[in-house]
């Protein structure tokens, strides 16, 4: 939930700065704090990334690009959207803010999104606020400006600086067709038409039931759209240990869809797939990493939230930004998502006028986000200001 930075000053003229990252050991957190480590270390500041050997190995292996990685300040780092934190404050503090109240009607209660243990863990962190020197967000004012501005208000932030320095993911991927290292999914995408493929993947902490897998498979087949489907179970405590469940697909499915689709059962290069010109949609659980990567690459979302902050991110993507469609209605989360619903949602996104308009909107938003991290861009300036602050 939070990564902390500690900064020591001693008698030397030039203060010696060290940054310590302490990620929660789930891929979405490991990855973002590793990317933030890379950004900070590019300013010649030593960064210490603290975790178990297994989780450090997991983060290094999966990172898209190779990373080099008692006067103290502590910064709280949010791996979730500013919008979801704003929703959390509305719910827990009962505050009302001058934003579109219609949108807030669509936001589900957090209690329906977390187990009671995790909810208690989140609220217990509020006790640490008094040690906080400021907040960092993997967010961009280009995407979430109104919500970042609200979180920065004196009565909420206590005058502490809120810096939106995202996205952390690379904003351009190389499509080097001559590379020996290319994943088979990218070679398959090379043969497809622009914007013709929907990428289906539900992140690292979700497993689908066998029944749900069958409905999804049938829906994808019936949609008659091209797809790449990453079908793998949630990460275990040690992602390198032993066998994982091999989910059953309907009989003959892979043979029938051979020309239309591809099933990938291992780790797939999500960012490169989203960055490929043939990818025109992303069926996603709406984890914040996935949302940011999709927007950055200008790919619209078919939203299938599972838990945590995903239902709130789904509202941001589909209702606020209008760069996606809903597949799984959170109010009916206890029911199977039927093949009919899957097929209709995929058709809406990939083969309709509405889908084309959504694609145009997300392409424009993606271009603005990419500009925000370039020199002189709003996110880059926020990061420069943070580095200037901690090296003062």
C-alpha cells in the first residue's frame, strides 16, 4: 500500500540521500515501486528496494526493461488511482466535493470490494498519517486532474504536497520484428489487421473458476473477433515453485479458434501486446497497472472488475473518462458472466460505431499522457520537483 522514503542529513556540505522502497509483495505493487526506483535512480540517487529474495526475483524477471536500481522524511506512495482514493475519502469521511455527484452514485462501497482483514489493514494505515511528509501517486493530472486537485486541498492533505508522477510504465515499446527474444503472441499479432485483436488478461491476483472460463471461451468464440487470451492462475507466494493448475477449455476450443485466437498459458508481455498496432481492445480486471498501461498505449478497455480498487477504477474508465465498456456489472458480482454478455461486450468494443468513438477518445488521452512524461510535461515536472525537494 505504501512505499517509504527515508532521507538523512549529516554534516557534509552535500547531503547524502538514500531512498528505501518497501513494496507490498503483490506484482502490481512490486512492479510500480521498481519502476519508481528506476526513475529516482536516474537522478543519481541510491535506491534500496526491500523485499524477500523470491519477490525481488519475481519483480526483476517480470520488469519490462532492465532496471538499475534521526532526520528522516516518510512519503506515502499510492499504487492505486487518485479517483479510488477520492472515493475512499468520500465513503470513510462522509465528505462531499463539487464533482459530478451522478458519477459517485455508480461507485460501489469499498466494503464490498475487500475482505474484512484487508479493510482493517487499510484503515490501520491512517494512523501513520502523522509521520507523512507528502504523497506520491502513480497517476497523471492529464487523466485524473480534478481528483488529484481535491486530494491536494488543505483540509484533506493538511498542506502536504501531493505529487502525481505517473505513468511509470514505458510509454513507447519497440516493435523490433528482427529480435530473437520476441514472444510468440507478438509474431501472431504481426499477421493481424490494425485494431482487430482484443487482448484478454485478468492480472496477477485473480483466478477464474472452471465454469467462468467456459463462459468466457464460448463468448469469445461467438463474438467472432480475434483475440489473445492469457489464461493463467493468480500468482502464488512463490511464482517459481512447482506446478500450476492448467485450466480446462471447452472440448475442441483451441482447434476451432486456431485462426481467430491464441491462448497463452504463461506470463505474457502485456505492455508490448497493448503497444502493438493490431491490438484494439483490452478485456481487463481494471487493476491500476493495467488501466495505466492501456490508456498510455491508447487501447480501450472491456472492464471486468474482480475486487479491491478495481470496481472504482472501472467507474473511472467507463463513466468518467469514457474509454471503455462494462463487461461485469459489480452489482451482479455473485453471478457468472455469461457467454452472451461476453460476446455482446466484445462486439460493442471491437465492431461498433460506439467502439470506434471510444478508441478515438483513448488514443487522444494516450497521446496527452505520453506528452506528460516527456521533458517539460506535467508528470515529468512533478517528478523533477520531488527530486529537487528530497535533495535540497
